[in-house]
């Protein structure tokens, strides 16, 4: 039986509308946005005309099993809370919440409700990332030594959005949350982080308030290290030379690299064989359905199916609530390191918010 779905926030939620309408696991019941203009635009685009500008109407609809949330970051916690209190499972886009002060309440409400929460880290569900994870779990490249992840993009166009120039906007959360999630996927028990950031002359000229260029080093509890970097307001290399987002695993018997947006994956396996995999048009059409590569509905459809399986089989869909909170704690530690110029321990951040490592599975 199909799960009944409601979608809140029709900007990024546009990809999920496409995904839901193409899915065999969901029936889209209604969609919601404060902007009636946005609702009408999506209704026309997808020929789906059930919408409301009132979130409460969606919450009160007892037919809905799952609510997928794509609202601004600072609204996530309240929207998740209300969905849980109304007996709905929840999908929430990254970053999960914008403030750890809201984590304790969500942990308690989630426990009481018995409903599942899944954090929509869509990049995990892109074909090269899926292949990289599969090869790693099957032991094709041995045990992890270190991981490097990056997200570099010329996002100067993004600064034309007025809210991107506000003090509250940080590329740390809006951009680096993708590669940081990849690092936590393979190295979850990060103990300490150290990083430096700067506001480039391009960003400063455009009116950006916070760092647009950042490099960080992580240290895990077992001593392994990782690094992540992001740069967002300058030109990039040609895509055939340097993908916007890449994750490299360096292991005891081999190495692998998953690229994004390119459907490209490279691996040197434990036999010494070197291989580059590039997927064709059929896969490309699954992932990118409109406006080039600016909307990637295929990843959303992949994770919708994954979450449906977890509900039907009563398994955990990762990243779950606990992992989502852990990633926000790491991002806040990174933010603190940028402010102080000093290494920051994740435990110290959690203690400030009275969150125990046991509560979030660390």
C-alpha cells in the first residue's frame, strides 16, 4: 500500500514533487507553501492541483502518513515538531536544524511519537556515491585510512538573492553540510575539528557577511583524520577536470572517488585494477529532469523509496534524527573554530546544550 505524502516548501520541494509523482511507494496528497503564487506555479508545472497555504491544514489531514519539509533552516525544528505531534513521519532537508538548543525537545517528542525522522542528505543517494559506498562495504578497497571531501562552486549568482547577504546566512551550513555529511558517513566518531576561513574579495564586493572560503581538518576518536574544503564565489575548473563536489576514500588496499554533478566514479581496487565508471543518458535523465543540473529529483526519489522501505520494514533510515543532530553539532564546532582560530571538541559543544553522546549514538 502506498504511503500518503504531503510536501511543505515548494522551492527545493519542487524536486520532491517530481519524485513523489514518479514513485511507486507514495501517493502525493497535497503540497503547501506560504506563497500562493508558488503553489499555483507548481500546480501548473506538475498538473497537480491539491495545495494549501496553511500548514495546519496539512497537519490536520489524517490521511497523510509522511510530511517532507523544505522550508528555511530556522523553521525546520518547529515544522518537524508539529508534524511529529500530529502523528506524521518526517523527511527534512539538510541542515536538519539550525540550533542545537532545539535538539533535546525533538529527541523527546520523537521518542514519544514513535514516528521516524529522516534527514534528506540527498548527495548520499546520487549514483557515484551509492557505488562508492557499496564498494567500500564489500571490502573492495580495504579499511579506511582517511577521507577527503570538497564542495567548490561558482555561486556568485546565488548572492543575487537578498537573504543570502544577511548576517544569518553562512556557506558553512548551506554548502559545506554536504561534504561534511560524507565524512560523517564514513567516519562518524569525530572528536575534534580545526579550521580556517576567509571572505574572498568577490564575496566582500557582493556584500556577503560571512566566510565563503574554508578548509577544515577533523580528528576521529581512533586517531584517523579527514579534511573538508569549500569555496563558493570564484570560478571553477572545467567539469571534466574537477567536479564541483568530490569524495575520496584512501584505504589500506585501494582508493575511490565519487564525483558530483558528473555521473563519474573512479576506483583502484585491492587487485590493483583501475577503473572509471561513467553512467549514460538513462541514468542522467533519472537524476536531472529539468533546468539542467540545478534540480536533482532522482536523488530525492531514491531517498523517498529508501525511507518508505524503512517505514514498511521498521528499520532505521540514515541519516536519522540522532545522526542529523550529530552533524549539526559538528557544524557548530566548525563555526566556533572559525570564530576563535582554535581547535574545538565536539563534546564541549554537546555539553553546552546538555546533550549526552548516548542520546545521539556517539
